[in-house]
């Protein structure tokens, strides 16, 4: 009788911390190569890198960039996409462990956009053969951070070490993954938040542990102090998905954290503006800034495709 034991143990991407600093840099180098090779279409060296594989998309939250870029990216690597309805994750329908144990019999990886990070960890524990990819959770957004770093490495001619980014706004999932990735690449981060909206203490501790090339994390309550002489200013919406009931209170507390021309003027003359999108124009950022030559928001969106393809190649080949 054949053994029922898994032939391989899957690798997951739930956090930037699942990569070492060397692996992160190698992934970004591969993303750059994949971006260049895309013009070759089906003749690209990686056009069949995942040939015969199946990748599921299971999104419990709305998505534009993540859904489109993963769908295209998986196909450009030669694999098939399987759309999995979000309602299969409802606990009153079937235990999450059972969902995961079914999926690993059919597909090689599942890209999940969900709520708590604990749901992702639960799935990985139940499925030794299924690679689980975090396409966004309440706590982390590592796929976004990959494209953020690819965009900055492009702008900085492959030399991110010693640069500084200011993240202005909520110490949320996007900020967490940005800090993780920046520290690994030797990029210092200033995080300016209102009191009560700081990064989790755990993330601050992690930043110190993984820092490379002397990069440091500094927390501010004053956005102007955080923005002075930085190489990039990053912001995100003040009210994330699931926080809608807090909208009025958050809008009041974050009002002085808007990224506008005056705040951008405090950064270095060649500083770029970053946003993970979607943006609430007129709230966390003005039209003047997001439409300015300094804005790289659509470069970030484009690079979601290339960075995620590189991550899939690393995980599944």
C-alpha cells in the first residue's frame, strides 16, 4: 500500500518574516528580472515555472489589485487558477481545518485574503503539503510590502541601505509589513501616528531583531517631525476594512496626519510619495500629492504583479 504521508512539507508566506534578509533581496532581484522578461510573453524563461500546478484564490475581503495581479501572475507562470468561494470559510458551514485538508488534496497553494492572522496559522498547521500565502490579514500585508520594496529599490538604483521612509497615519497591517521589509533591507522607518494608534509592541521588538545595516525604527506623534529629510513618505487610509464604525472618530484624530504639499516639502527634494491604494483623496492624501511627479503609487500597484510572481516561484519551485 502507498504511504499516506506527505511527500514534501510546504513553505508558506504569511509574513515578511518568513523570509531571511538574503531571501528577501533575492526575491526582489527575481521580481526585477520577471518584470523585464514579461515582454517575452510565452517565451519568458519562467513561462512554465509552475506548469501543472494549481493555485487557489480565497478572498474574504474585497480586492482589486491583489485579485487581478495574482490571477495574471499565476497564469503567466504556467499554473491554473482556482476561484474558491469565500463562504467556505464560515465556521457554521465547516471547520476551517477540514476546508484546508480538502484543499491540500487538490491544489498546491492557496492565496488567502482574510481577517485575523490566526486563521492563516490555523490552516498551515492543518495542511503540511499546502502552501499558504497571506494576501492581506488584519495584522500584516506582506505582498504589498514586497511591491513597495521593489518600487523603492528601482527608484534608488538598487541601493536601499541607509535610506529613510516616513509612514504617516495608522500603525496598521501595511505599516507592519513595511517596517519588516525595510528593516531587512537596511532602510530606517519613521512612523507617525496619533496616540493609541501606534505599531504593536511586538512589531517594534521585531524591528530591532531583524534590522540590517544599522536601520532603525523611530516612532513619532508629530507628522512633521517624522517627514523631515526622508527619502519617501507613505500613507494609507485612516479607516481600514472592518473599522467603518470608527470612521468619524478616526477622521477627527487623523486630520493633522494628511499628506499634503506642505508635508511633502519637509522631505528630501527627490522624495517619493507612496500609498498602497485604494486612496481616499482629500483625506489621508491630497490630489495635488497623489497626482504629482513624486507619486509612485501606480508603480507600486504594477509591481504587485512582478513581486508576487517572484514570491510564487520561490515558494513553489
